[in-house]
C-alpha cells in the first residue's frame, strides 16, 4: 500500500529535497497535498510531476492569479488550510512541515490531526508554539520528528537514555561564511555574501541566521522544548567542517556524537523511511564519492562574541516565558531589512537589545500565551 504524504512548503529547499527523496521510491508514495505561499509556477510543475490533485496557495493575490492561469488544470486549488478536511479524508502516513517563519505554525497545528507522523523543519513553530504542538500531537497520537540536523541528531543520540543521564548537550555551529572575516569588514557585508553558506545549501533566511549565529539561538530554545532539558545543560560550539551535528556528554564519562555529510537528505531520508537499513539508493548521486570519513580534521572552537554578538542573547533568551517569541519576531524583521539593504549585517544584536530594553517589553514577555492569537499579539508587538 502506498504511503500518503503531504508537503507543506514544497517549493522551499526542504520541500524540494523531500520530493527528490520520494522520487527515488515514487511507486510507494501518494502525495495528496503540496503547498506554497507564492511560487505558483513551481508548485504546478511539482503537482504535474508527482500527479498531485490538491495544492494550497497561501497568498491570496497569488491564489487568484493561479485560479486564472491554471483554470484548465484538473488540480484543486485552495487558499486556506481550513480545507484539510476536504483534502485528507483519512490520516496521512506523513506530513512534512517546512513552511518558513511563524507562518508555519497554524498549518503545522492544523495538519497534526491528519497524520500519523509529522516531520517539523520549522524552528519558529517550535519556538513559539511548542506547547500547542505537543498537546495536539498527544491528543491525536501523532509522532513528532524534528528535522533540523542538530535536533534529529540529538534525538538519535539519546534514544534509550534517560534525561538524568545527560550531563551536557553540545550544539555545533558551522560559523557560516564569515568565520575568518576581518571584524572591521562585517558592517559592509552584502546580502549575496551572507546567503552563500560554505557548507550548506539553504534558503535565504536560514542562511543569514547561520551567518549571524541566530540559528543557534533558536536551536538552543528548540532543544530545551523538544527534549525537556535545562538550558544549563546546552552549550554551543563552532565546528567549521559541519560534519558533527550534535554531541552528548553523559554523566558516566562517555561522549556520543553523530556524524554525517552536509546534506539535509540524510536526516530527511532517515525520518521518512525510518527502519530502512540502506538509504544509499535514495541519495545517489549526492553521496557518490563521499563515502570516506574522518579524512578531515575535526575542529571545535569557542564562539567569538565579537564576531557573533548574537551569542550574548543566551543569557536573556529564557528571561521570560515569551522572550523567545519576541526575539524570533524581531529577527525575522531584521533579516528582511538586511536583505533589502536597509540595515548593516552586524547590527542585529543592537536592534534586538533595543527591543529587550524597551519599556513595554516585560509586559508582553511575561505573558503565557493561551491561544495562537495571543502568540500573534506578542509577535505583532515585537515587529512594530
């Protein structure tokens, strides 16, 4: 029987990688939903290639364009995730949730009751709405698998271990494209430089977060929530080779780490196929010529606070219950402003600090959201 799957954010880098993996075993999958925000040409090509009957286009103006442009198509075009009941009649085997930003939270929540397993590649959803995601997953008996290479690695490393056995978890950061850049030149960095990651092929937003080290701040919060572990037990180290994705130190003196090549195909394929012993056939030609390991020096460095001032947020990001929501929202605005060349690259920490020192900050930061609308209220204050 074919496995039923939906891909939220199919036109993004994670969505495209998911489709490439599935294409290798196409006969065993039935994709019943693809979604995008605005990329209507790409999603229709994907729908045609994989014979998908349903798509969601979130942006209303692009949805209307698609309805006109593809009116002769036999594909059902929707504008809202409220239509999931029409699209998914019985539970899917898998939902891939890879919509970027806080916009991914509601679709993730709405999808949980429609699937047996959900793969989450959306940091912002976990950071801002983990309690709601976890509650919905328990209620609907849905398995959650984090797809960030770091959190997927931690999940694998601590399998069959109790939390009290863990002494420390180390999140590794590549250092991005500016690890050896002159500090005096950081102000003049252009967007095209920041999105050119030396190891990973990613979207613009995550590439910039990696360059500033904000992605590690977000992953720091993610790890606490997903694995219910104290922030005091989580450290961040720079690992330029990007081959070790997480290290766990146990109280018995043993260290475990997970090594894999710098491709999201590996955690994705493992999460999709789960118990398939050999995934090599699903990753060719990506892994061809890359079988040899440990022929590189593996370096681990302390984070340079002058180069990555964002690391200073580590002492404040857990200050109040909703501080992570506020920091995430401000960062999304700053990334957008940087891409539009309105602010310098090295100004992110300065602007985030200004918000955290605003007279109204505590009023919103101490709120424990009881609904998605309350999360959005806090998010809206931080943005404006």
